[in-house]
C-alpha cells in the first residue's frame, strides 16, 4: 500500500522537474541565487521517492518470496 502513492508521486515529480516544459524544470531555470539548491533538492526528492517505492515493494509479502 505504501508503494502506490510513492510511485505516483515519483512519476509526477520526475515529469514535472525533468521532462515538462514548465517553470519547474531544473534544466530550464534562469540563472539565479537559488538555482543550484533547487536542482539539488529536485534530484534528492526523486531519489528519495524512488527509494520509498523500492522499500514499499520490498514490504509486500509476495515480492520477496516470504509468506
């Protein structure tokens, strides 16, 4: 149950921060004081969401072969 909301957040966040053409894209940010910190936080956020998905998947009883 934990993995599903984290997976949704991972997909939405990754799309918003790395693939979309909006203002949240880390590759299209204008130069400024907070550009680097925003880019680092976006990478950390996606990394933590991916880790949460993996942990949630490992918590499933049938995923590890244990009953």
